[in-house]
């Protein structure tokens, strides 16, 4: 009876299995290690400088690179060309592309939507996603699901690298889900917390209320 009252869990068994297999792959390839910490949206993790949008983005990338294992690589940055806000509103348009990555195992170029500077969690999440492409370029391209799920896998490995709170909160702040649904992100974050023996109290206060509830439910599923 009480199980029924909880409602149907929104993450399928197949997706749960893929997440677990993907975390195993992340461990095998050094994306997740025993020393991987849970990054929180505080100055301890993101002491990015104030200044122009370009300077802020450069500072955030410098913060993120060691978390994602690409601190030794050159990553160039350039803003995307985007419509002015007044035209977006006039024509009811939104930018579907927050960032892009081009490169290989030796370095790359990240282009970013400069308007995301007004949504710092979404900005950090996007930069982490694009930098994870750079990190994955240094590994065998044999993650579970292979090339067809590369973008979804990239979101997952951002979480496995310790940036799950940033990604969940960033998607909420941006008002869109990206490649991974929020319940799936919550489940992946729960798997990370379990594997790293991190208590719920560490991330919960940094998440939007709905995401916090999803994470609590996910932890129940992961620990059953």
C-alpha cells in the first residue's frame, strides 16, 4: 500500500541499468575516482573573477578543468552569435544551442551563449558539459550505448565527475532539460552519492525544492 502511495518511479529499469554501467565505465576510465568530490556552487569550488562576461567564463573554465581532468589541455573560448533579447521576445524564439565543442584529445574550442551569464548555474553546467566532451575525447569511445548516446552520456559523466548538483540546478535555472530528464539526473546524482558515501545533507540545500524531492526519492530507489 505504502509503495503505491509513492507513485510510479519516473526512471525506467533500463535507464537505471545504463546509469550503473556508465558509472562503472567512468571508474574504469578515471572520470570517477575515490577522490572525486561533490562540487557545490560556492566560492570554494568556483572562485571565478568578476569582470566582463568573457573574463567570468574564462575563470569558470579554469575552475572546471581540474575537476574534469583536462587541466593540461588548451581550450579556446568564443561566444556564439545569438539574437538580441528584444528579437527573441518579439518572435517568440529561444536559443536551443547553449554551447558547442569542437576538438580532439589534444585540445578544442568551446562556443557559448553569452546571455547565460545571467544564469550562472546554467552557464557552469553548460561549460562542464562541453569540457566533458574534451575529457571523453581522451578515452576509448566504448561507453555503454556507444556513439548514438554520446550527448546523453556526456551529461551522465558530468554527474559522475562530481558536478551533479550543478547540472540539476543549472537545468532548472535554464528552464529546459537538455539531453537528460531531471528525474534521470536525480537518479544519477543519487548513484554518485551512494558510491562516494556522501550524505544527502551535503547537496540538498543547493537544489531547487522539486529537484530535492526527486533526489530523496532516487536515493530510496538506489538504496533499496
